[in-house]
């Protein structure tokens, strides 16, 4: 029928096709390959010395993983299939097909080395004029762990199950020693039933041990806080001042009934997630540059709140200072506020802009243009920060936070479709989160490069 483009799947190529012709010039896959070619992968390639057979080059495996995370295909099995089905994946793999075991092993084996590659990419972004670390925004987001919340047990439930299993083992031992075995139910194998329960008791015992270890750490922190508050109130009494409020109560020691542990990934925690409800999660942290929206530092914690995450983030930024430069200002929401965090920023030479509480969504007309009274000369760091946040320039700087870090999390979860970690354990999860940030940075750099 005339009027249509001819469809011919039988004619062979006159010349061998080139993978260079498969993708447009500004495609993300091309950009990822070009960036990886400029990175120092010697630490990865050295690890392959002494192999008896040829291996896939680390640049190929790294490119496949980064492009997979950047396009919502983090699964090693799906990446393997995509090297056959997807033009972009075939281009990165140069028409080879690494299997899913190779990809998964590479991700687990070289997770620690990816942190240096993360910094190398940021250095390259700086050389390209995309990154100038100045104002940064810090925030966290809950990401589901590779574990079901239904595999979590509380201390109270653990004790009950352990007691039940111990009673059943005693009952089975009594049956095994009984001379009359005709009353055994059909199909019951007493030794197997005992072994099964003893195996479960071992799992329960290990879970209890870990909960007790967590409780000791928590008790030490709470006791230190109690001692500090008590000492401060005693000093006020000695100075003739009456302390405000009630005296602090000594902390309760030992595991609590509601303390929980997950039998699949014991380092993850039940956390409240946006939209309501609770999930088995990790708390992923990011520091994002306001000018470029590139992630300049990452972290992962199993703490539900963000109060203790400013100092680790400052330490990571300090470790990269020689390569990336020193940030001038740090913005964070009220979940990060504490006097200690403000002092830590000041000591690091970074201006803190940490919200001290929730603000009204619609301030009055005159309030938007008002300026606060001048500061006293002896104002402490928290007072100076609070004053700065009420100035017009301070409000404008803090307003950058919402349009800096929150869109990054939104794109990672809804465009890159990364909503659940594939690895388990906080250290492996931290490495995977770093890989996600690396994929985001290259995706963002590709966009900036086309601007």
C-alpha cells in the first residue's frame, strides 16, 4: 500500500553497524560513558590482576549500574536483560552482555571504592564550571529497606516466643524419652522437630543479644544526658537560682517491651514515612549544592530523626574540602536544630541556617518586609542565627532549601524510581546510597551540559 514507509526486516547490513550510530549525541548514556572514561579506575582494575580468564572491564559494569540507577533499572537481572533489549544499555556494554551475577558481585565488592569515584565526578563537575560549593542544603528521606516490617519482632514478643519454644522442646524431649511412642501424631519426627525449634531458639537468642547491646548504648547516652541536666540544675541552685520545670527522672535501663529488631535486616528500623504509616527503612542523608543541585555529600543512618546528622555531614564535607572547596552556608529544617549543631557549624567555619521551629505559611504583608532589631554584642551563636533567619536576606537564603534538596529527593524517588534499597546492612546500604547519588549527579550534569 502506498503512502507508508517501507518495512523490511530481511535485508542485511551492507557494512557492520557501529554502536556509535545508535544514540543521539546528547543522550545520557553517551554522557555517562564519556565521564567514566575520564575517571581514574586503576584501583578497580588492579583488583582483577591474576585472573585466569578475561573479565568485563570495570568501566562497562560501572556504566551499566549508573545508567540503571539513573533510569529506574537498578536490578542486576533487569540490567542483564536490558543489554539485549535496550539500545542505550547495549551502547554502554559495547554489545557485550554481563550476567546478573557479575553485576551484583561488582556492586557488592567495590561499593567502598565508589566513594572516591563520587568525589572524582564532583571534581570534574567543578572543572566544567557546573559546581561551586557555596550554599548547601542538608535533608534526609526515608527509604525502604530490603526487609519486610512483618519480619520485625518486639522484645516483649521475643521473650514470649522464646518461652513457648523452650516449653515445646521440653515436651518433645519428654516424648522422645517416653517408652510409649504409639501416641505420637502421624508424620511427627521428634528429632527433626527438636532441631527446628533449637534453630529458631538460636535466632531468637541472637536477636535478644543485639537488642540488649542496643539498649546498653541507649542507656549510656541517656545517662550522660541525665547527668548533664542534673549538673546544670545543681549549679543553678548553688548560684541561688531556682531551676525551671521538674527535675529530670533517671533513665530506665535495659531493653524495653517495644524495642524492635528485624530478623531479615537487623540494622534497619521501623520508621514513620510521609503519607502516614510505618515501614522498615533507613534514613538517607544528602547535602545538595544550591547553585547546581548536585549532591556533594551523602550519609545513611538508622536513626529515625535527623538531630545527630549535622556533625557527620560536616566531617564528610571537611574530608572533601581540598578537592571541592569549603561551603559557606548550611541550610537545614527544624529537625536538625540543636545548640550543639549550631556550634558545630560555627566551629567548622560554616554559617548555620537551621530552622528553630515551624513558621506561619502566610506572614503578614508588613512582616515580609520587616527587619529585626540589631543584635547585642554579646549574643551567642544560636541568637545570632535566629536573628539572621528573621532578616530579609536570611529568609531568602533559607527559602532556597525547599527548591534545592527536596526536588532532588522527589526526582530520585519518582523519576529514577528508587524507593527501596537492594542491599542489606547499614554499610552496604550506605554504599548503595552513594551509587544512587552518583547516578543523580551524572544525570544532572548531563542536563546542565546541554543548557
